[in-house]
């Protein structure tokens, strides 16, 4: 039973870290990254469809994304989907592909993105604390465990949160450096 609580807690904490990593990829660093387009949905034959399912996305240059649809008739729909996603990029339609030029980041924009990244990291820390609190409540509810077992289990949960908070800090520093490097 105690191992189950610890295992479940670790799984939830790992999920929080993965969510944070995914959200980090959506913050632009001035370089082309296909993950920027992950949230773009395109209305294709009346159905909202992820852009990834309608086209190949490649990086012909460091600051450029090229979207080549499988069906050229949906170019206008893809263009509209990119505008509606409000990702801050203007699509250039040349009749066969859509080119997205990634603008260089100004110092002000970089600082704004760093603020966003710090907020994402803080959201992750809050989630980790909530998971810890939930695990500690589950430990205290265990009737068959002794007080020493409960204390040891709470210490194990705390050790887990310390480990995951360190991971959050490391990922945050890495992303900040990426954003602030010109």
C-alpha cells in the first residue's frame, strides 16, 4: 500500500514535469521549432483537425518553418488556422507551401518570454506541492501503518518533491539561457 502511494506520487510528478516541458516548447526562442505549431487546429472539410495531420512541417533555414500540405486545396484553411491560433507569426502562401518566418527576438520580447517561462515553472511547482499534499493525506489515512511508517513515508514523499523541484529549476535555467542567448 505504501509503495503504491509513492509510485502514484512519482507518476503524477513525472507527468507534471512532462507537461512543463511541453509548455516550454511552445515558448519561442527565436529559432524555428515545429512544436510552435502543435496547438494549431485547421478546419478541414468542416472538422477541426491538428495541422500535423494535414501537412509536413520542415525547417529549411534556422528562422523559417515550411508547411507543405498533403492536399493543396487546404492551403487557405491552414493559413486561416495559423492566424486564428494567434501564435504571432504571419504565414506566406506561395501556392504550394506556407512559409513562416520567425522574427528575431528583441531584448524586451526575450524578457517577456522569460517571464512566461518562470510562470510555467511556478505552475509546475504548485502542481508538485498539490501532489505532495495529496500523498501526505493518503499516508495519514492509512490505518494499518504505524506512526514511524507514516513519518518515513512522508519523508520519502518530501525527497521525491525535492528531486522534482531540482528538475524544474534545472529546466527553467536551461530555457532561460536559451531565451536570453542572442
